[in-house]
């Protein structure tokens, strides 16, 4: 009779798990050993936080729960950040951690804390396996919950004595039940069509839920049938192609950006797969007076700036097609602002392309990253000033090809996330764009990438400060403090891990260096100085713009 460790691994295998990201501990050695020969690849990382980010990005790109593992106590605490990031970003993750034996967790004991209580607020379900016979049921429930209509993270604690025990009888993994997309209610479609038919200036906002539901084609059909403009959230970038004539770009910047002007005159918002946690709806509905059609697989969060006139629950693609069919034949709208907004974005990219300033202006970085990557390649934009420039300006054409953390906006996810992205999408080239502040938070994972032979490129934007915080301080206070630091020699640092290091010394070097590094079958780090004085110039420029567009 197999022990719990081997039974758990069999259950993971039955769920289709390909990778477990983690660090072993004394209390879960049997689980780690049981993975050998199972067909599941254990990816040893250098920090448990990185393991949780890897599981999150793997889950986001595949739709199947990524799995991360840690020991008890400090290991489990380190695993918490990416687990919370996954829940707030609606990505499926199953986090596993060891725990002290049942005979000692009720009292003060070495490395024992209440892990279930710690994880409960940031997961959809947190539990402890206390009976060997419960393993198949609890594992199935964990994956079913994580991969639900609103994906998120689940946590399971495995006490060390339970891991070594054997069930009372021979057990097998449970059968997997797949939930199929539901058609929307005809009544809801009729009510939504009535609201939309009376609209003068409707605008579509597509969120990450639209990307998860693979609603890109339906969004394009809807936009072209009605001639309505479509914006995306930062988290939903690419679900509607930015080179489409109805594209408004992405909204979510901290100021009234170009795309926001597309919402100013809107009277009806068709929000498809949008979740309030992606960004505050006050930015597109400041007076709370726009009528909202919420098209998603689950109801909307309650928010005074997100008053839902009609909620259409079900598969977003089916809902959009049904809504378009329910409208009067020949009904179309005017979408005049889209062209001007795209023109302003293109103007910024042209400014970047033509700028030879060194250190580089961020617009030049965004332009060259776009020129170096194919439409289907994957870029991860880490949290910071670089994320703001990439999210608002980087033209994106396919869903999940520009990844950000928008729910929790966590620093340090992009390098470990890039490892998972390459494992999930081995046919794509993968680039992590990180500030020097976020890079040093998880730079140890360069060793993981080199050891595991996962080719990727890290573009480090060097300004020797937490640039986004400086930007915010200057905007709000007119001054900044305690945001500056120094860096090691980033080229030598990368090479010390066995990666290739590149230093950009002129503006014209970035694009050829990017192309060469992306084509190399190895791990590369590019150190690129950037001039963020453009930050305040951007917000000043936006403050001088006036609509309507």
C-alpha cells in the first residue's frame, strides 16, 4: 500500500500536472522523492516566492492550475506572496506546504504556525489534510476550485506524519469533471439589447476574463458589427488587437490617459470579462452615471462607480454574439475618437523610435521591444514605472502576450514568471522587462533558468531608484526621498550565474542587442539605462489635454 506522498503525486498526475515549482524541506521529503519517476518535473527554485510566481504564470497561460510546493513555517510564508498574487489576478494555482505533525500543531512548537488561517484570506479554499483517506477528494476539490469560473489560488497543508501514513485501503484519484461554458439567459440578452439599442455612444471594455474565456474573435465580430470602440484593461491587453480600427488601447494608468478620453462621452459601457480588482472603475465612470452591461461568467463586484444595469452571465463569446443578433439590423454607432487616440499613441512610439537620447527614453524602450518581438511572443512587464509605459503604450495583438500583475501589482514576478512562461509556451520567445529595483528582488532565479536550461531574456531598466514611487511623490508632494539605491555590475552579475550579460551604451544598441539575445538559445540579461524624466513630462502633457475626442 502506497503512502500519502505517493498517493498525492498520483492525484497530481491525474490532474495533468506537468511541473511542481518549489524547494524541499525536512517535512516533505517523501513528497519530493515520490515525484521522481512520476512524469512530473520538479523545478527546484532559489526562493519559494519565485516558485509561487512560476505557478501563477503557468496557470495563467495554460488555464490549468500551476503547482508550487514549500516546507512548513518560513517556506510556507515565502510561498504566500505569489499565491495571493494569483488570487487577485484570477490565475489558477494550487499551493502545497508541509506542516508539523498532528501531535504537535496544537501547541507552541518548532516552525509551526497556523498556515491555514494565514492562507485563508488570500485563497479560494485553504485546508489541511488530516486523514490519509481524504487525499483524493481534497486534491480534486483543490483543482476544481482553483480552475473554477473565477480562477484563483487554493492552499493545502500536509502534516509530516500524514505524509508518511498509508490509507486504510487502496485509493485512486477521482474522476475529473469538466465544466462547460454556459449559454447566457435569453431574458438577460433581451434586457441588455434594450439598453444598448438606446445608447448614443457605447464603449466596450475587455478585461482579463475575456482573455481567459478566449473571446477575442467574438470581440472583433461585435466591434465590427456595431462599429463600437474597444478598450482593454492592462490585464486584458491583447484580447482585442491594438492594430484594429476600433481599438482604444489600454486603460488603467494613474492619470487620465488617451484611452480614458474614449470613455468621457460614453453613455453605455459594455464590460466584457472585466473585474473591478483590475483597476478602479472611477477612472472611466467618475460620476457613476454610465449604464453598464456586465458580460462575464459571474456577477460583478458592488461598486458605486460600477452600477450594473444588466448582468449577462455565461460564456462571453456566446453572450456577445447573441447580443449583436438581438439588436436591430443595420444598427451601428460612430467611433470617431478611436483614430485620434491611436494616433496619439503612435505619435509617442514615433518619438521613441526617433530619439537617440542616452540614457534611453522609455518610449524608445517600448518601441524597440515591440520591434524585437513577434506578435505571439511573450513579454512580462514587472511592476514599476516600466510597467506603466509598457501597459499603456506597448501595442499588443494576442491575449496573454503582455503579462502584468494588476490585481496585487507585485514587484519581482517577471523573472520567475518568464521561466514558467517559457515552460508553458516553449514555441514562443520570452522577455522579462524589469526595473533594477524589481530585478534584484528575485534575481537569484537566473541560476534556476540556467540550471534548468530555460532560455529567456531579462531586460533590466536601470535608473538606480524605485522610479514609480519617485514619480508618484513628485506628482503628489513635489519632491521625493528614500527611493534611490546602487546596483552591482549587472553584466558581471549575470555572467556569474552562467548567463550572458549585455550592456546598452547607446540608444541605437538596444534593438540589435535585444534581437541577438532573443535568438540565442540561452539566458541573457541586458542592462539598459533609462531616463525617467519623461515620467513627469507625460503626466504634465496628459493634464493639458482636453476632450471630447
